[in-house]
């Protein structure tokens, strides 16, 4: 019995089937959407553990689907792996570093897919931790006088860890891009 439900949103049946074939048997249930409208319906109805979203879709673009997901706290909590063969067009709309999702450049192999899934799960976990420790601006302003040095040091340590994680992710992404470029030659 599958333990994880992945919603694969891509207008290409080849990509949807490739993802399904690359995932280990029995561990994943793959739900497929071929356009942005169908994707939004399925995001809400099938309760996926992970969303793989193509950036360029018919009916409603992947960018519009992304924006809808980011506006809804319940949907934003779902790990997101954005896919595209045209990264430059993605970064025109969403600048790097990608904080709330992972990016998988097409075409990809099984190893890259699995790593992308892991990265998106980790980013989702970090986002949940960040949001659970953050407070609205009004509460921060009201409680500034009660913040002691230990709390400041804890926050500084968290910021340092996040900066380190971002640096490591950038390095890994550069390695992956370099590897892909080498393979394409």
C-alpha cells in the first residue's frame, strides 16, 4: 500500500508517466493533472503529500497555481517541487534562491527526481519551523522590551543555520547544473 500521495501537474503525459515510472513501486500513489484548473481541484480534493508542478500549463499557468498555493496556508504547507525546462523564465517571475519550494530542471533522471523530492520535503519542513516560531509584526513590536539576550542568541543561531542551509543548497544546485551541462555536451 502506498504511503505518499504525489500530485504530478504537467501537460505532458510523458513527464507524468516518467515520474510515475521513476518512483519506487508501492511507496507512492501518483495523482495526475494535465492543466492548471484540474491541478487546483486536485490539490484541494486529493490532499497530496507532495506537489510536482510544471511552470507552463494550459488553462491556468503553473505560476498562477503557484500563487494560489502560496496564498493558502494549508496548501503552502505541502512540499512543492517546481519543474521546467526553461529555468530563466521561472526566475523572471520568482527570483532565486527559491525559499519555499525546490526546482527540478527538465529533462531529469531518477536520481535528480529523488533529490528534488527530498529537497522540497526539507524546505517544507524548514518553512513550517520558521512559521511556527515567527510572530505577527504587532506582537513583535509589543514584546520587544521583553526579549532577553538568550532569545536574541537563539534567533541569531537559527538565522545562521538558515543562511548556511541556503548556501549549501546553492552549492548543490550549482553542482547539479554543472553536471547537467557536462552531460549535455
